[in-house]
C-alpha cells in the first residue's frame, strides 16, 4: 500500500466499528489526543506528577496526617480547568460524571433496587464540578455496588425487558468563552490535578478514590449479567481484590473514563435494538390456522351444525 493511500491512526479510529463510543464524543477524544500538549508535555509531566504524588502519600502516612481540604481542592481544580484546560477536554470530563451516573442507575434500577439506591450526580456545566463532586463521584460507585452486593443475586434478563430510560446525556457547557492561558489535553490535565488530590485528601481517601477505578471490573460483570451480553466482559481489566495507590493514577482515570464510554455506548446500542424489536413484534400474533384462513379462503372451516337435541 502506498503512503498516500495508507490511512492514519486517527482516520482508522474514527471509523472503527468495534469502538461503541458515540461518534461526536469519539471526535472529541481523537481531537484531544492530537493536541500539542499531549505530545510534548504529557510524557514529562506524567513522570513529575507520579514522583510528587508518591512523595506526598508516603510523607502523609509517615507523619500520620489525616487533614482534609475538600473545599480547597474543588476551588483549585475549578480554577485550573477554567484557565488551563481546553473546552473539549472539560466537556469530556463533565460528560464522564454523567455517563458513570447513568451506568450506576442502569444497574440499580434493573436489579430491582429501590429508587433511593440511585444516584443523582449529573453536572452539566463547569461550576457543577464543585461542592465535592469528585469525591461524591467516587463514593457513588461504592454505594451502588454495596447495595447490589447486599441484594439478591442477579439473573440475566433479555434486553427487551430492561429499562434504558436513564441513558440520556444533557447538553454540556464547558464555558468555552472563559479566558484560558493554556488549552491542555485531558491526560496532561489529569497529571497536574492529581497533585492537589493527593495533597487535599487523607491517604485512606486517596486510596479509596484510586481503588474505585478497579471496580470497573465489577460494574462490567453486572452489566453482562443484566443484559446477557458478554461483550462487556471483554473490557474487564484488573481484579477488584487488589488494593494499591501506587499505580499510574492519571492513566487509570483516563482508561476508566474510556471504559465507561464503551459500556454506555454498548447499552445505547442495546436500547436501540430493543426498540426495533418491539416495533416489529405484533401485539397479538395470529395462530397458524387463523393466518391460513386470512390469506386463503379455502382454509376457512365451515360453521358447525348444531344437532336438534342440543338446541
């Protein structure tokens, strides 16, 4: 194949039928990865961030520091997102909060849990990421999985009996008119944001937040059980029984967000298939004899004569 006819990585990614992500969202992901900061800044900041966070976590454990500063963390992150992160990357970040809430509510509602078990964190603008949204986002995973674990075992059900009504994603406002000094990609931004996370959370809170991403394996297993679709299991990664806070957290967050988009896209396709199936299914199908009689009159049975003794 000549060089002129060879498609690029991004062209193939944009049309890859195995990627179930919404096409508009996939274009944002591709554009975000092609930013200059992803090429030149991310490889270096990834190392710097990991070293600094490791030192912070080790120092806090040695000094037994248990002080939290959630409000300060929220203010720092909102200021950073408004001034140094591209609107496309902010859109992807806000969308992730909505998508994960949709997935959790799908599991809760279709498992027969009460409405109180469902979560309501659905930010639509940048300011909504304040008020401990990041912490609540992680805790919601634990709450729903705990409720499911305490309930009766799951049983696979056909997709047409499932409730897909919670999968909508509202319009997102990333505040594109804010004056930005830089327009970093989401992966570079996550490297820098991980530093205040480690500073403002206790070691146990930070470890719990990191481990919440390993629970993707549990969430995907539940989705496979509910839908009967084993494709969800193909995306499972690390087992949720291994607890560690020394991993490459920004990379884990990014892969976690992509997995959630995969699962959400797959559910959306199943919902569309279920709608088409319901549209094709007649309300009261005719039996074989009635169908023959309707199509060909010779199959119609003559009326039965009633004997005089039965009159």
